[in-house]
C-alpha cells in the first residue's frame, strides 16, 4: 500500500486537512466505516455509542466489523453509523460475541474475551483501514495484526482511535499481561471497541475495553508510578477466538483501502 507523509515512515499519517478522507471510487456514495468510527443500535440520535476497531472480510467473503463485546445488544440488532443514521442501517449484530469480564471493582480482566462481530451490508457501506484525522491531521492506518508476547512490549509510538476522543498517540512501552495490554492512552466513554495501533508498522495491537489500575510496580529507575491505566484486549487473541468459533468473522482479513 502506498503511504503519504508518514510519521516515522509509519501508519500514523498526516492528512492534508482535517475534513476527513475522501472516498475512493469517485461515484461510490456508500457509507464509509473506518477504525475508530462510532456505531449505535438506534436510528435516532443517542447520547451513547461504541467504536469500531477494524473492518475486513472473513473467509466466506462477508464484510464485517469488530467492536467491543460489552457493547453487545441482542445478537440481531441493526447497526447504524453515528451521525449518519439518516442513511439507514449499515449492518447487523451477530451471535459471534463475547462480553468480556470485570473484577469486583468493575475493572476489565483477561479472563473472558471482549469482542463482537457485526456483519455489514456492502450495498450500503464499504470498509476503510484509515481513521478520520484528528485536529492535528494525525490518523491511523491498519495494515496488519500484531502478534505479541508477555511483558513489556517496546511499541514505540502507538495510537488509539475512538469516536469520542478521535486519534491520540503516545510513545513508550505497552505492558502485556495475558490477554490485556496497558497503555497511557486513556480513552473516553464511547471509545470502547476502538483500535490500538503501533504507529511505525501499522500493526493492530488491541481493542479498547476500559481502564484499570496498573499491575506493575514503581520502576526503580523512573521513581514514578506507572500511569498506563488504559486497558486493551489483544487483537491476535480476539481473532484466534473468532477463528475457533468457525462462523461469521472467521478468517478475518483487514481491508486495505483508505
């Protein structure tokens, strides 16, 4: 994929303006669904929403989106894109979902995966791997899925995208504890389901599920508390579980169009 004006030669790019990204194909007037876009389960404007992590095709050729499982409604609810409800529903929930798990204080844990698969209507919507830019012109591009190990992950510059916060970036390590990743990129309500992306490679690392107290001790060399409160579940683990269910979303492949 050809990149434009990449930061560090990466998949966090600067748009020429902040008015969004033009649709490809000239006459294609379908709704465009991007990483970090908001989705709702009502045709009417509502105060709450969740965000999309990624859009791609499964091994049956269906266009699907992945979001947070704690946003899951009935398993068959129609789905609209935030601020474009007037254009009609763009897809439907499926029963391929897992609501996640929390501890006694309500903070997310890694015991149960947190994801939901939405099947999209390609006559109404097309997928994009590129987020809407923030007010600094930064946006994320999802190019692959990261496979990570336990412990401190030297992620370098990494960015999150969500409907409430837009795109936010930080530089430093990401902590991996089982299925959970911890980052200083604390997002806001409505960002649940949005992606965490490694900027230099465009690797989709995680899906936003909330926040928690850091699980690591104060570093001897920094002498400051760990401030990585944001919690994300690992994208590779989520896709592995979806594959194991062998249904809608299995064999997920990211779209490669902006």
